[in-house]
C-alpha cells in the first residue's frame, strides 16, 4: 500500500506541476524507480506541504541504498515559495525544512544524491553530517533568441553546421522508441560500450514523456537515409535536458550532431528559457558543451555512509588505489 506521504505528493504534483522539475514528477519516478521503490519525505505546516524530497530506495548487494534512478540527473528538493521573505529569513527557513526532512528519511547504509544547481547556496548540508562534492553541468540561457544562441557557438561548431548543409543532412522528428533504442545500442556497440538500462524502461519513459508533452526525439539523416544521430530531449517549465545523445561514430564528422543540438534548442525554446546539457566529467565532452556557448554550473553531490564496513572499504580504496 502506498504511503500517506507519497499519496500527498502525487496531489502536490498535480497542483504544483509547473514548479516541479520533470525528474521530480510522480509519473517520471514511477517509471525510473523500477529496480527498487520511491517514496518522499514531506514537511507540512497547518496541513500545507512546505517542502518535499522524493528519494529512490533499493537494496544493492545486501546494502540499503538511497541513490539516483537511471536517466535522472537529480532528485530535487521542492520548497514552497513564500512571499515577503528576506534572503536571511528564506535561508533560515529552508535550513529548518531540510533538517526536518533529513530526520524523516528511512534508515540507510549508503546515501548518494545529486541536487539541482539552484539549491547549492540555500541549504547547509554539513550540519547534518553529509559529505559534499562538486560536479558541473553545462547550461545555455537564455535560449529564446535562436540567432543569438547560434552566434555564441564557437567557430568549429558553426563550421559543423556549414558541413551539415553541404552534406545535405535532414532533420527529422519522432523516431519510434524501439528504433531509437536499437540505434543507440548499435552506436554504443561500435565504441565497445553497452547501454545501461532496458528497452522496456526507455519505451515507458518515451511514451510517458510524449503523453505529457514533456519530451521529443530529434534525429538527423543523410542523403542515403542513414541515421547520423538521434537525441531524446525532455523538458519542464524551467529548462530542457539533453537527456540521451546517440551518435553513429561512422558519421561523427559530418556535422549532424551540432545540427541536432541546434534543433533541440529551438524546440526547447518553445517551453522554457534554459537548455541543460546535463554535464560530464569527461573533459572532451565538457569541452564540446562549452563550444556551444554553454556555461558551467556547479551542483552538489550529497553523500553519507552509515555502514562501518562500507566506510572501511571506502577508506582502503581511497588510500591504496587513488
């Protein structure tokens, strides 16, 4: 049976849909949390939800873990905005809410979450015994003026667009979920990589995103009908996310990937004013994002280990293998 908090959160998602990121929507969590289960901690004042934090809980090798679901950049902390609060009052209030949410989390042996970059200055996690590390996502904003966005591409990216025109590449839309997944699998195989999630998961997510008008596939084909690349874009009212980028390495120098990014931004601009590449710790990938004119935004990875055995293992790994 579903918890009371989770039922209340589903109602919150209906009432406050526009203020919740796509990754925090109940329909998204229902799909991506298939290997375990998701629930939510909420804080109420006089029967009104003031804060909510969904979490994904699973048992991994006998260890109880709260972590990120697949294909989910972060699980955000939603806090109800209050009018007429000063900056100091808002920070104090958010800190109070966060501490209360922490006290309501279920018992775990390991915790790892990434949080939206907009929260990094609002909460004080160290007070609750968590370890903080910083990662980066890459963001283009604003995106309403597409000509300006294109002008901010560096010389190489603009040359890629010229090459795509010379190659007579064509933008297409709405590749089926099955065809997209198969194309991505084949593209990864050519680079000796494998996909990390099932076809069933992707198809469910694809269908739900389309049904909610929160996602679309854009792909680029050559004159012979070969697919050069395919992108799965999702969005909410705040920003669009470059969720899955599938490129056939046989055509990586034809300009299709850059053409597809520009089209993704055009589509995103109809719904929001920020385009999020979702970041990468791979320097080559990060450099490519920067060449589109994207700016690095630091976000917090929040972790905690309660298991003494895991703490010992992590200590040994850090001391002797890094």
